[in-house]
C-alpha cells in the first residue's frame, strides 16, 4: 500500500459507516441502590458497564446516535448509562422491576436475577413484567439458589 489516507479526510458517509460497524451487542449491567427511607429516600443508579469506546472516540461518533443516554430519570443525581436499545441486553440483576418503569417501554432485551426459592417473585413481582412489553420474548431469567 503506497498511500495511507487519514480517517478525517474520508467522506462523511464512509466515516459514518465505519463508526456504525463498531457497535456490538453488550450486556449493560444496571442496578438501583435504594438509600434511605421516607422523605430521605434517594435512588442511585449503579453500573459497572464501561462507556462504549465509540462514544469516547470523538464528537462525530457521538452525534451519529449510535448510543443514547438512559436511566437518568431513575437516579436522584441524573446519572446515566449509554445504551443502544436495539441490540443491548439490559441486566438489572436483583433490582426491583418498578425502578425501571420510567424506561420499560424502551427496553427490548431484559435480563434479571431472582432466587428460585423466593415466593414473592411468583406471587406479586411477576406482574410487573407486563410493563416490559417491548421485550417480545427477549427476557432472560437467571435463577439463584
């Protein structure tokens, strides 16, 4: 190869195609830390999932809308996680479903973890799954115990 072309000199359409090819399905871990009680109760969003490298690369990649800020309506301080709703699996662990009601219609792939000896899930919490109607069968249950 005699010539090396600098990425910023490529036509925008080609750069956008390259940026789109960097997007891969992920399992996005999201938990809600419920602190305090009564009027002092505050919800905090916790996620060990790193920000996608594409988002950190440059403004052009961020502006393509490959990922969007999510879950800020849950957190008392407006924290958010970058998500691609179309391909990412949202894993809420043992967090309660009702914490995610504000964004339930956006979630297409849901993963959660419950103790298989816990009756409360089968008696009342399972009804909260109806809110996640966009999942269309893409619900993954991890059983413990």
